[in-house]
C-alpha cells in the first residue's frame, strides 16, 4: 500500500467510518462489534475512490440488511443474540456475495473493494437472507 492509499484509508477510517458505524449500530439495535481489515480494503490505484467504494461495497449493505432484519423487536433481539461480530475484509478472492458468510455468530464480509461497487442491493439481499436463515 502506497502513501496515497494509506492517507485515503486513514481519512476514511477517521472521518467517514464513525458515522457508518453509528448507522450500523442503530440499524441493528446494538453496538455491533466490527473488525475491519483496512489494509486489505486499500487496493492500489483507487485511493481517490475509497470514500465512494467502501460505503457502496461494505457499509451501506450492512446498514440496509440490519435495518431489514431488525425492523421489529423480534428481529433486533435475534440480531443482538445471534451476531457476535462482523468481519470486513478483502482477501482478493470474491467479487460477488459468495464471499459473505454467517457462521457461528460471525458475519464475514469478504469482497473486493473495487469490483461491482454498484451492486449494493445484491449484497444487501444476500446479507439479509443469510442472517434470517441463521438467526
């Protein structure tokens, strides 16, 4: 990761991410433990796009899926009791929802941060479906 990528990741992590974390927590109805592998998310040559891509790929789908699942008290209780943490990463293997899994209370969101960025609804639907099936 070059200097431009490091600067852009730090800016997003410090300036934008806290707002997204608050939205995720509000949608889920509790303080969701989230581990973000920022170094993996930071792909070369896209530093100027992180502020657009990270929310589209990772954080908006989480907000939307948690909002749908937690639309009522039963859903919020299920999320609180069933989701122990969320892991956000980019191993470079996945560019579709197949890299999003929910096992033993851990929602792992593995997706390339620079690919299929506009497929927000597809990722949201998949997260919602696997959460509802697993809770």
